[in-house]
């Protein structure tokens, strides 16, 4: 099993979750696409979501170098889109990654997407198969492995949504306490 198999499955799960968000609630993605100077229709946003779901399912259920490579290419595309959106809006636009996300796009988003793309791209050289096959190669019927994949998925989600919001709030000027109104 590839040492990056857990990252592949976590990245694919996150990709699938983002796809479901875009397919069900395309409004934020439409705004992000328009803000980046791209066609921002509901159909385009939903189409991206459906493509993300298909790639995620292929990586999780089938595996192999093609599906894993598509996950890596997806994150490379996200990094490019996040960079473009950040440049055009100076970090003021939400990314629209999960359909209803209000997290501002920025350097952190670009770097995380690039790190995921590189890690998954390296994994494509020795691509894992279906998730149940990888889990079967681990102790205790794969339960700890699956738990760690779920944890990594959640941590990546938090790093792409909650962390940027928290950092933006920390940079905002604080009101002066006791100052006359």
C-alpha cells in the first residue's frame, strides 16, 4: 500500500463533499466563479460539483493511477483558481468550495491545495486501489485506518474553511474598550 493512501482517500472524500455542496447549493460557487472572471452560472457550478463527485467516487471505489491522478489534477486546479480569485479580489471573496462556504480565499488555501496536489500526485505513482482493499491491508480490519482517513478529511476541511475565517477575524481591528461612542 502506498504511504500516501490515506491522503488520497481523505482528499477524495473532501473533493466529493465539495462536489455535493456545489451541486446542491451552487450560489456561493457562482459568485466565486464570477469574481474570478469565469462563467458563473448555476449550471457551471453544478457541473463542477458533479465532476468532483465522479472523480471522488472513482478514487475511493476503484482507485488506480488514473483516478488518483484526477484527484491530484483537481487540487492543482483548485490552487490555480484560488490564486486567481485571491489576486482579482485581494482576498475579499469567499472561495465557494463547499457550496455555501464563506471562508475567504488566500495564500493558505493556495498552499494547502498545492500540498494536497503534490502528495496525491506522488501517490499516483504507486496508486492505491479501492478503499476497502487498502483498509484490508491494515490491522484491526482497517478500522483505525478508516478513522484516520476520516480525521484527516475533517482536518483538511477545517483548514480550508474555519481556519481562514479565524485568521481573518484575528487580523480585523479590534474595537477600543472604554472609548466614547
